[in-house]
C-alpha cells in the first residue's frame, strides 16, 4: 500500500477510515493509569488542529513548532499540522527545562532561525510567548484550542496536504538553538523508509511497539509513532521521564501489553540494568520481545553483554538485541541487525585500527584487542561505502568515513545550502562517522566530526566552550570539550580541559569549576562529567588558532594512563 501513496497523511488517514474505533495509542501516565486513544479520536483532534491553523493563516509548507509535553495532544498536533499541508517541528518538552524564561528565549530564537509561522504551546507558555512571537511574524496557538469536543467525530479526508518531494518534517539536531541543523525530510523519503524498515523489523499484524524515547528525537518519532500509526499496529507510549525514574515500569509494560518491539540508545541498557538489578523481578517475562533496537549513540559491547546476561533469565531471546546505525539525515536507520541474527562482535587490533586504519581481526584474549559491535546490514534501498579523505571508496576492513546512498535521504539542511553541499555529492551522504565494512556488516569506530553524544543527545563542543569562555578565571579561547566512552553508564561523558588566567590561586579552582558546571547546565541542560584545569599552553591548537579536539582528547587520555 505504501508504494502507491504520495503522502504519510494519506497512509494514516486510510488506516483511520478503515478502522476508526481501533486503538491507535495506549498512553501510560505517571501514575500508571492508561488512556486509550482510537484512530478516529486522534484523526478528529488532528482535523480540529488543521482547521485552527488554517483559520489563523497558516499556509501550505509553513513551519509550525510544537512546544508541548509528552501527550496525545502532541501526537494530534503533529498530524494536524501535516493535514494542513504545513511542516511540523517538535521542540524539547517544556517540562524538562529548568528555567522557563530561558526556554522562552530559546523558542523565540528557534522561530527566528527556522522562519516558523506558528507555535503550538501550553496555555501558560502561550501567554509568555505571544508578544515576542508577534514581533517575529509568528503566532502562538494554545494547545487547548485543538481539542475536539466529545462526540464530534470527524472522519473526513483532509485537503491540501503536502506530498511527494514536498517537506513533511524538519528534524532539528540537539545543541544550542543557534547551532541546530534542520534536516528536511520529504513525504517520499519517509514513506520509503517506513516500507524498508517495516520489512527489516519483520512487522506482523499482532505486533506491539512500546515507545519511551522523546518524540523530538528521530528514535522516538519515526520508530515509535510514525511507523506504528501508518502500518496500523498498536503503540504503547510512555513518558521518557517516567522511564528515567523507573525503568522497571517499561519492562512491566512490555510484559502486560505483549510488547514485541522497543528501541534504546545504548545508555538505556546500562540505566535499566543498574536500576532494576536489586528489585523483585520474579514475575517478569520478556519472551514477547523480538526487537530491542539500539541506536542514537555509540554501541558498546559490554553494555549488550551485561544486559543480555542478566535478562536472558527473564525470557529475553539472544536474537532480540538489534544494533543499528542511522541518523536524522536518513530519516532514521541505514543498517540494522537481521531479525534472525544474534549480535555480531568483531575483535580487532587496536593499534592497527587507529595507526594503520585497518581492522585486523585478532583473538579476543590477545593484548590490545578491541571488541566492535556490528551495526548490521544495510536496509533495502541503502548502499553503504567507506571512503578516504578524497571520497574514493576503500576495500573491506579499511577504516574511513562512512558514506550512504538511500531512497530516504533528506532534501538538505533548512536554510543552509552550503552545509548541504559539504556533505552531499552524487547522491551520497558523507556522514562524518568513521567505520569499516566486513562481510557486508557495518562497524562504527569513531567520528570524524567532534559531536559529543551523551544519553542519546547530540552536544556541540563549541557550545560548551563558549560557556567556558565567559566564566571568570578561565582564559578565553583556552577551553576544549570532547567526549570519552564511559562503560559504567553506556554512553559518553563530557570532559572539559581549561587553562586558567595567570595569577589565579589554586584554591579558586573549585569555585571556578562549580560556576562552569552551573552555567552549562543552566544554558545547555547537560552536566559535565570531568573538568580538568591545566597549565598555560597545554591545549593543542593549529597555527591559525583552530581547536583540534581530537588531538586534545588523545592527549587527555594518554595522561590518564
């Protein structure tokens, strides 16, 4: 059916009209109560939202930002914007932001940079945003206005929705608003992805997707909402904040609802295991799980091994854990472990990997061996290559930049053609990630770019360094940020190395460090794992003053030995 459709709206509405009373979403609240939303109810709310937007002057291909918490209203707003032919963008959830005034500033900056014409917000946030948005030719719309009154079931087909190569969604990366990249995804790209991913995940009519990642992340949105609602299988949705507080609740939901598919960033394995290890799990049964998808950040062998060794006693199958590789620019996934396969691990010589850029197989017990987890095989419609610095393709087991060519690549970065041209050439997207191919499997072993990924969140080191440069006592331009693997948490930890201004007393270092941590959390909502103060001249820069983060990272790691 997908191949004959022109828009994801068309696919979703057809499912609605076929079975309006079928349950689309079971929403798990913080108190463990369940709210069931049918396809017809969700469609009616989306239709109401579309009418409100159009009556307020929102036109086809206008951008509308959704600024709501994890809720049915957020999902309805997403579809409602699409019904109106406009382009939805989902912001971070208001409830996760500690400083409301700072959040309003960021939303306004977001509007300015994206050119959005509307913001759907909670009533209290709408009041605070109204005046600022009007100055940007954008309007604030209360989420309460999109609610459909009971009994007002609207089952009509929306008109004027976008299709084919028109933009369906813009996925913004994490980081400070000024550095965010808007990934423009067409209806065609998303439809192609859903079709290919559905085959790779062996989706069956009685499957149940259990989703907890936030919907502003491509992991949560496309694997956990768009796919089940367009394919027509049940979705059980719980808040990421509930999961963080109580990972056991997710396992219990999987058991109660017969969950077959769920997705995690790597750190989710560690957090779950650490949280439930000493809890009573005697009645837990995870035997229905066929797909525990891993993505969104580096995948660590120890995390998978520890997770499976513990949960195999509760029915988790060895074939259930499915590492994959992808990015927002490719809608979501490019490779994934086949459903019938167990996790594949390649033990390689670490010196050859980094010095000779060759993945040389060795025995696991050999000194200097490193386990790398396979991210699986390319999905249907995906080509994967490894290239050198001149973008010439390399042979098997040669380490280089990962390049992909697919039918579900993005249409470019929003309002940034120069950046798009830098990463796209002859239909190939050059990812900036480092890896190699072996027997068709993709292994990811690093990043050419400096991006830090902590808990599934993308963090630009420049943002951290900018904050550090404003802290009294730190030499401006002499602070560097990078990520290092943290096997205890299963994600990266943020390390900052800073040079202090001359004459700074040693006893002041504690206060300077605390102020740096406070400002970074206040402005970027992330926590720094390690701050190291060093002598003048320690930080490595090029002759023209450009920060070389990879060199500083290697220097730091060598000092730790």
